[in-house]
C-alpha cells in the first residue's frame, strides 16, 4: 500500500455572532480542516483500494485534534460535525469514499464516541473547487437546529493527482435556529437518530 503524502493543510475557524437577528452572547464556532494529499490511484483503475483507509486513519485523528485545538474548545463543546472530499480530475469518486472511515471514526473517537453518523459529501473537481460539507448533531441526526453546512475549498487544489480531505466541527445550532423539530435537549441517544 502506498505511503501518505501531504502537500498542504488549511485550517479555518469562523465565529458567527448573528445572521441579521440579535447578536448571541456566545458566538457559534464553525471550523474546518483540509489536507491535500497525493492520490495514489490517480490516472488508473485499481480494484483493491480499501486498504488505503488504514493508511488514512492516523491522518483523520491528527486532523480532528488539530481542528479541535484551533477552535479553542474542549471536545465536550462540539455539537455538530461533517466530513467530505474533493477528488482531483485524474481520480474517481470512489477515491473520495476512502475518507468515510478515517474521517468519521476519528471525530467520533475524539468526541467521546459520538452516536450519530457523520454526514458526508464528495465530488470531483480541480483547483479552487468548493464543497459544501453537511453538518448534523453529533449524537442525533434528527436534531433540526443543527442541520448546517460549511463551504470549503483549496485555491490551488486539488490538482489532478490529489485529494482534498475535509473535517468540519461546530459548537452548536445555527445561530438563529427556530424552525422546530427535535431539540438537542430532547436527545435520547439510543440509535444516533433521536
């Protein structure tokens, strides 16, 4: 299995005070970490790719730790998460799917065995491609106030033979969430849904 080659990393943290309504006493923090890595399968079809997930697992944990530190909060403060990948043009969508296990399980482990599935998206694209990474509550996917997304991208990536892998975390609900549904305070935590 090929070694992991990282070209660059980008970390972004937003603080959202309001979106037209009254400012919140505590701003919502929303952060993303992106690693641009070489795609060892670019330019050719390779049948057995799943074992590369094991190579990516340490990167997932390192990225989750980096993002949490950049956000300046404890793991217990994270309420939302998501992941994604942008695959360069010489790759295939399935190469982005290699990030599902390493990215998702890294955040779940770091956050204390979060219950909900980590939402995900992936696409093919070249340098500057933007990706809307979906976000849901870490313990119950049906908590409507936490349905969100964070737009990310790399100005000079991914190149054709690269993949940009992404993790996103948030500290709470959308800043002015008020459309009903299951509340975070009502989570039962039995199945990762409710």
